[in-house]
C-alpha cells in the first residue's frame, strides 16, 4: 500500500512536458503577435535612449615611502593589505591614493569642474561644463514630456527663485543653489575614480553624450587631480619657502640700510683722524658685515626651500591618456531587445500555462 502511494505521488509531481509543449504550440499566433509588438516597442525604447561614450585615464602616482620598507609594503599590497604606520616604514602621506575617490566625490572638487570650458563635437563655440550639463543634455522623449509638464506645473505653483538666479554664476560650495546641487549630482555619476588596492593605479572614468567632451573632461579631471595632490604634497615646503623669502627680504633691507649708514658716515668723515670716529666707523662696518652674513644665510635657506619644493613635487606616470572614443559604450540595443523579447516570451508562456491549468502543477502547488 505504501509503495503504491509513493508511486502515485511521484506520478502527480512529474512534469508533463508534452502538455507544456502542446500548450505553447497551440498559441503560436499569440506568440507571434506579442513578440512582434514587443520587438517594435523594444526598438522604440532602445533607439530613443541617447548614446553615451566613455573615456578612461590611468595614472600611477609616486609615493613618499621609506626605501627600507619598499619590499615589505609591496608584499603587503600583494595580499591586499596596506602598511600605513610611518613607524613601521609605511607611507608618510596623509592623503593616500585610496582616498582619491573620496576626494573627487567632495563638493569642493565637483564645483571646481563647473568652469571647465568644453566644446561639443558639432559646435564651434566653447561653453562651461556647467552650462553644457544644464542646457545641452539629451533626454528621451517621454522624460522630456513628463519633465516639461512637471516643471511647468511647479513654476505655476511655486514662487520664482530669485535668490537662486542671482547666485547662479557664483558658486559657493557651502551653500549651493538647487540647480548647482543637481549639476553636482550629475557630475558625481559622470566622473568616477577607482583605485586598485594592490597596485594603487588610479583609473578616472568619464561618461558623456559627446565623445569630445568626454575626452576633454577626462583630461581636465586628471590635470586638476594632479594639481590638488601636488598642492597638498608641497604645501609645507611652499609655506617654508614663503617664510624664508620674507626673512630674506627683511634681512636684505637691513643690510642695505647698514651699508648706506656706513657709506654716508665714511664719506662725511674722510679727513677726520679722531679715534672715536674711527671706532664708530668700525662699528658700522661690523654691523654691515653682520647684516650681510645674515642676508647670505637667508638667501641660502631660500635656495634650499626652493629645492625642497621641487623635491616634494610628486611625479605621475600616465599609463593611459585621454582619447576621444570612437564607439558609444551604451546603450546596447541588442541586449535591450533580447531582454524585452525574453520577458515577453516568459510572460506569454506563464499566461498560457495558467490558462491550461498547468502552472500550479509546474510550480508544485496542489
């Protein structure tokens, strides 16, 4: 009895592939209609999406690490670890390459890209990147209709933002306007920085609807990132240089005053043989010599500080330069059509199985 019950359960749970195929086969016309309509809709959707181009730039930064620990640091990076403790010979940097993506995501860095001048492929008049993103971005026809309707409705309901318009040309990262915030979010999606945890190679990716602007922004972002890192690395040396230049200028001024006093007193007392005059002349000469020695010392320090600035200036090796992309990276029309047709086929098949009462047994539902 138990054996018979088990066999009956197995027969009930068995999938009747013949019935499934018959259910699909008898609805060939339905499949032709649904797939045909889906193909047309998929083509309309795929060809309505604007083309997007991508440009990548790769950099290898110079790190100020202790030479005795280079082998240990390299071994640690090969296992995905970083030795950041300077006491153990790690990097003495506070701004490691792994923090560059966070730097580029900051509001300060993104707002600095507003004034980059770009020129589209089909245009001869350059404009700022901010104005380009604000006015020249292509959208799908349905988003234009919906956005225009919502925007017009909001303009009728909400009061005019006169404060935002008056500040539109002035960028204050502390208090951005609504449009500036929206453009900053767009840049956040268009400009991406990745850092390889093992090799510390920096990859800057820029996507845009125009291939020339895409390459232009990739090169501009690379240059501005290099400038920021250089300014950070040489900040202390540049402060010391300015301070030494100030001391050198003050010392030079004191030396010139002492020299004038000595020359004027010597010219005025050429024929005087008094010992007091000779003593005062010797004091002026000694003071002039002391001021000259101090000036010479500060001048040497200025030269040393200039050399230190040059020494602290980092070097970047460009592994991949910005080039104008030839083919768009998105959208992939074939993939979009495949997804549309696949979903339509699955949906139609599910409906057919449900109509013939085959869906529940197929899913194991009693």
